[in-house]
């Protein structure tokens, strides 16, 4: 929009003129002529770039002028010379450059005693945000480096084109000096118009006294145009450059294929990408945890993936993206929380509550984040006894996670090893404060520690056990799971006696998981000259029991180790014995460990865990350990050093969570046989005497099917409820029992409904001979209800997770 000469002629009485937000870009000299009484003029938020003294002719009474929000970056000297009555001025713009060209303005403002309102420097950066009137004259310089309020080149990103294409460029910059010019370069060499090469350079153009622009067009691009192209602004103050890369391709260029990548950061569909190019995709933003990831909601957080010169996908980076899984995102938030003395215990309790559902962890990062948090909590364990107990509970919950998840976390970050080593340090912290005994128990981990004087040690037997509630003395399938009501009876516990024998009476109504016998010779000095010094020796004995070997996953395939390239698995609890004290190398003495097996297998071997094997990932080794006794469920091994002990077996075709089959009560079998015989006679009678039994066809079908499904439910339950040795057979029994039970309930409902309808049925009225009887309704609908619905329910349940059936602790 332009303001023409004498635009306001005839308005000499006007005292205030508001022209804000009108997209005014040009004002001709004399446009305000005739406004002799005008006192306030507001030209804010327009597009004015050119200002001079002639524009304000005819405003002798103007007192207040607002020029904020326009495009100019500087004001020519004498711009306000014709405004003799001016007292208030505002000229804030996002391009305002406070340099030597504004020196006249400072002197004029001071000489005329002008009030400058809300006007601050935007450039250079050293003066950003400073009020114009507060800037000292020596700060207004025109020296290097050159800072331009506006400078951009389009396109601004790498351009990939084919031979023969056309590519236009445009370069624009703030016009701050009359000697400014825009030049084009390719790989450092100046580019001029060359029509034979299809290069056209447009001369510099000045737009609205505020911008200088130039254009470059490359038509019929050839391979020689590949390189770095730049737009350079030159002036007496210095130079400033914008560049962009051009890649010219032949028609036979190679590409990386379109590919879908699904990982813990989300679902990424990478497009077909040219060889040598890096592709970018926006990360998915999730609400939970968004504030702790780099960038803010407005940023374009992206993942990238490079296509190499051979047309194959190479390096990639998803690190800036949020985790797709809600659990992983929350654990990441825990991991990023700053910990200190005041919040360590509270944070640990929050993490403990969240890890109760560790059985649902599906990402290795879940375990890694928890391991890192346990390490952080360990820094404060010497200050709070409660913190050590919570750390053990968290580690116990982690043992509920899937074995594959724990294995991957161990491979990537030694997460399991770090958790175990943190647990080993807990007792050291607690006993350092003068305590003589420390113990803490959880469903899957028990920890016990003692301060022992070597001269008073006569041997020790420690037993790991679990109490049995009344309902648990028949089936042991739920060991290691938390009670819904928080019952602590299902925790592992230690019982230690300062002798070489164990008091069985003290463990009434319990299941013994493991025991370890430490001989008195453990503290005998190696040489007699050490005996007197040994009188002063004080040691810290630490025992840790793990319900299973989940925190000791073998990561290698070395056949010389005890697991024989992962062929063998841990089939017993793991018990750790450690001694800290003056003698760093205790004598080699036989230590007997008795372990209850939780699975049946073959080829057993006694083993101890060495944290230093496989580059610090650890592994089971059999050197120094041997099996000295074994029966159906118990194995006794003997080792000669303090370590982590377990028995490994080949479990090929075995069920990991099996227990000795316990027969049902004899009364169950007797009553079941009687019921089955009665039902069998009922079914045979109905089938054989079908024609003489006076019941409707509908009722006959219902009674036969009801009796049949009760028969099947009873037979499957009695014959298969305790068949837990073979995993697949156990799952098949579970699915069949689920079907039979559900079908029986539905047939009971269908039969009851049919009986009710017959009892409440009204007598038939006399039927018109000409009226046709109602068509018979098909029997198929009853079979769809009684048999079809159970099949659908069982099928969906098994398809969703076959592990819902079986004897594992996580099975329903």
C-alpha cells in the first residue's frame, strides 16, 4: 500500500492519525501535507523501509511519532529535521542496527531533548536488548565483523538434481551501506553470467531501501555444476556468506531401498534415498517425559540414517527421539532425576512401586535404567539403612523380568552384573557404621552379613528357606511372587548357626532352598608366624541368595565354560559368599553347598560365577567345584573358594518351572470316578433310548451336551491338573480345561433357560386350520453358544500369549 502526495488534503483540523497495521510500504513526499494541526501520528506495524525528511513535510505541530514494527534497519541523517515540535519518538524494529549510522540520532535526541519510548537495539549481538538512549557513542561502530539483520539464501539446503534440470537461487540481505553488493561463487570462484553454460546472474536490486537482492539461475545443469555454491555480501565493513551444496546425478544413480525400522524409539518408514544422502524423519512426540528430552515441543526432533555410496543403509541415530514404550519412558524419567540426600529414599520407593510389574518389561533399556538407578542409590546407602532394603527389593523385582530381556541388558551394558555388585556393597556400607549383623529379605533375594572375629569362628552353617502358608503346602508353583495382600511369608530368608550342623527343627513348615557350610579352617593362618596377628583379625562375611540364575545370564558361546555355549542353564538358586578383611586371599578350604533344583534336566555340573570372564560380562566356570551328592531334588556341591555357586543342567525338552508331581487326595479320585460313571451311564441311556424318552428334541440335545461337558471337565481336571513336567503338554491341558469349564457353564445357562421357558409357557390357543404353524428354529444356535464361544475365547487367549497357560509363575 502506498500513501500518495496530498493523501490527507482538507483535513487540517485533524489532531491524531492512526495508520497502524495497514501494510503501508511506501510514503511519497508531501503525503501528510495539509495536516498542520496533527499532533500524534502512528505508523507502527507497517512495511515501511524508506524514510527521509521530505516524507514529514507539512507536520509543524507533530508532537508524537511511532514508527515501530517496520522494515528499516537504520535512519538516514536528518530524517526528522522538519518536525520542529516533536517531543516523543518510538522506532523499535526487529532489524534495528545500532552502528555508526545512528550517531547523528543520539546527538539529535540529546540536543532536542526528545523522549524515546521502548526502542532497543536488535543488532549487533553485543548491544542486543539495550535501549538506544543508553548506548554510548563509542559503542556505535561500523567495524568488522559484518552483522546483517537479515540475510538469507533460497534454497538453503542441499540440492540433489539430475542432469538437464534447472535450478534458481535468490539471495537477499539488509541494505545498510551504499557500497554493498551481492556476488555469487562456486567452490570459491566468482560466477558471472554465461549463457553458453546456462548461468544467468541478475544484477543487484534495492527493495524498499531496506533489502539488497540478487538472483542466480542455472539451467541445463551438467555434472560440472556439482559443488558448493555461495552468495556473498561485500561491503567496506566486511563480508558475509551463505552456501548450499549441489549434487548433480546421472539417471543411473543408486538408491537405498525403502525400509521400515521398528525399534524402542518407534516405527520409522525410511523412504527410497539416493546414495550418499542422509535421510531424516521426525520423531514421534509423547506427552509423558517430553520435557526431559532435548529440544522443546516446537523443535523438529529428528532421527537420521545415512545411505552410503554403494546404495546400502549405513549409520543411523535415533538418540534424540523419545522411547515408544510407556514403561521405558517413565524409567528414563527416573534415570534423569537428580538425586541427593533428601530425596534418595523417596525416589527409591517410587521406583520400587513401579518395578513390581517388572514381568512386563519388554525392552533391555528398562533393565539398564533400573541398574543405573540402583548404582545411584548405592551412593547414599551408607546414610540410610532403609535405602539398602529398598535396593534389594528393586533387584528382587527385576528378577521377574523375562530372561531374554535380562540377557540383552547384560550384553549391552552389563546391567545384571552391576546390580549384583551393588548388592554386594550394601552390607559393606551397613557394617561400616558399627553394626555387627545386617540382614534384609525379599521375594527373590535374601542378604545376610556378619562381623566375625577369626579367633572366635568355629564354623557356620547358613540355610536359605521360605515359609509355607497353609494354602501353599500342597502346590509350590507360586514361589517368588508377591502376595496381593503384601504377605511377607513368601520371602527368602537366612537362618545361620555358628556350627557345622544344621538344626532342622528350627525350620518347621518351610521349604529349604539352599544351605552353605563354612568350615572353621576358613580363618586359619597360612603360616604359624601369622597366628598372633590373626588374633586381631576382624572380617565381614556376606551371604546373598538369589532364587534363580536370572541375574547371571551367560553372554558368550564359549564351550570351555560350565554352561557349554549356553547348552546348560542354572537349575538351582544361586548363593553368594564373600569375605572382606585383612587377608585378601583366604585359604583354599572345602565349602559344601546344598541346593534345591527347580527343574529336571541332564548332564549336571557344579559351577561358580566369575565376574571377570568374557571381558567383564562374567560367566560360569566349573574349575574348583564338583558334585559330591545328588538325589531327586537336592544336589550338594563342594568348592574351594568363596564365590557365587549354582548347579547347571541341560534342560533340552524340560520345563523350567516344574515341581515334583503331587497326587490329589484319594477322596478326589474316588468321587470323580463315581461322577464319571454316572455321567457315562446318563449319556449312553439318552443315546440308546432316544426314541422312547419323552422330551423335546431341544431338551434332549441340551441334556446330552451338558452331561458330556461335565464329564470332560472332570476327566481333564483329575487326569491333567498335575501334569507339569512337559511344558507343551501342560499348556495343552490348560487350554482344554479352559474350554471344558467355559463350555459347561454356557450349556448350564442354555439348559436353565430352556427349562424356564417350558415351565412358564402358556397354553396354546385354538389354532386356525388355515394358519400355518411357525417354522422350526434351528438347533445350531445352541451349539454356537455352548461350543463356539468357548473356542473363540480360548483361541484369542492362546494367540495373545500362549504363556497364559502352563505352570510358570506368570501363567494364569
